[in-house]
């Protein structure tokens, strides 16, 4: 039996459910139900509280290994991120944990740096260690890792992006609405020559935001000329710089740049400054996601706010539902809002 050292150097036995049961004058199965949030409602509230108080006083710690052997569950969910340095992901992870912890589940994090091979290795490693589910934040549209793992045995939820395969549950945002709001804002400021830095087209966010731009530009009366678009290979600042330089090199004038995410927008602003092109006096710039601190940069970024924390909560809830036996895929689409800051301004009226 597992033991601990006492202050006098002697071994102290781990507190068990039976110890709590004897102290409370109930059966060990009653203690088990009272200490499990899923079954606590089956016990008289006063008795349950007494058991909880006794477990706290005795410094009871559940034996995770014993629980895993008894239930064939580890109470861990693997969470794989494409870029742990991206500021949108910490709030998302907090949301996942908020959904998992009340049920006694924990998140095990992995980072891929956008490498699909590393994603595959991490996912398989997590599964081999007995995780109960996977939440994937960096999938490509046709990501094969889901098929390789087998969603019929390991519950899988994608978050922030989704697969083309609708059989896999997802939590995303209303990208079409976000693009429309951004374009409407720019057009209302007098912009007609709007360049676009689109995201990678192997991701759902990249294709859906780009297709929304093509669809809505005609509706808003800016679709007469060929669109001025540069496709980023990744959602990074360096790609934002590269794409902005490419747009300038085409020698086609533009007064605004709509970027597929905030990091691309920050890179675009850096490239503009390097060329002594002022934002927003000369060129307005918009982002997408409203990641932490974009209100503190200069100029503060006009962007689309997504629900970073809530998408984590929803992904965690869906994962738990699937672990509990839900078989039908669920697709949650969260609303967005436009946040107007200093990186956009009206085109000055001409005499």
C-alpha cells in the first residue's frame, strides 16, 4: 500500500475510502458516490457534506492509478495546440480546464509548432498513455490523424478549426459574419481598394474567411476589379510581413489591408512602418481574433473578437459528453463581434 513519511520519520498509510467511511459511519460505496461530482446528487446533501468535510480533515487524496485500473479511465484529456506561443490559446485552455475540473478530469497539453507529423506523434503518444479523449486545435481540413486514431474508440473534438469531415465534433466561430462586419466597417470609412492577407488554405479558418471575403465584396460594391490577395503559409507575424511586402511589390494601390488573424496584421503593420507608410493615416489594417494585448500595440488593432475562453469550455463539454456515451457529432458555432480601435480610419475627403 502506498505510504508517506510522517514528521517523525515513520511511514504513514495513505488515507482510503474505507477510512473515511469508518469516520463517517457509512459504507465505502457511499463515500465513493459523495466524492464523485457525477454521483453526489444520489446522496443526502447533509451526509455528502459530512463525508467531504471528513475527507478534507483526513487529507484524503484519490488514488488515480487505482481509479484507472478500476474504471479503465485516466480522467485526462489530451489537448494539442499548433503554437503554444499564440496568445489566443491560453484562454482557450483555461476554458477547457473549467469544463473538465468539476468532473475530476485534467488537461494534458502538447504543442506541435504547426508540424503535422509532430501532431500525429503527440496524438498517438497521448492515446497510448490511456487518455480518455482528444481536443485538437490545429487541424488541417483533411487531417488524417483522426482516421488513424479512430474516433470510434477515442472521442475527438476539434476547436478553433474544423475538419471537412462533419462526423468529427467541432467548436468554431461565425467567420462569415466576422468577415462581413470587417468589410462593412472598411467600406463605411470610404475604402474601396482593400487588400487581403488570407490564412493558409489547408485550414478551415483560412478557406472560410477567404471565401467570405470573395462573396461579400461584390455585395458591398467593391468587387469590380480582381481581388488583391496574398496567401500566408502560416498565421505568424513573419508571414504578415512577407505578404504585405508582396502586396506592395505588385504596384496596385490599396488603402486598407484585411488580415486573416491578428498576428498577420501585426506583421503587416511592421512592414508598413519599415517603408514609412503610416497606419492608419496611409493604410488601415484589420485583424481577426482579438488576441490579448492587441489593444496595447500602436496603433491599437481593429479586429474581430472571438470567444477564446468559451470555445474551450464548449470543447471540454463536448469531450465529456462523448466520454459519457454521446455518439452523435456536435458542431458549436459561436458568435463574433467587431472591435473598432485606432488601426482603421476614414479616407480623408478630397477637395
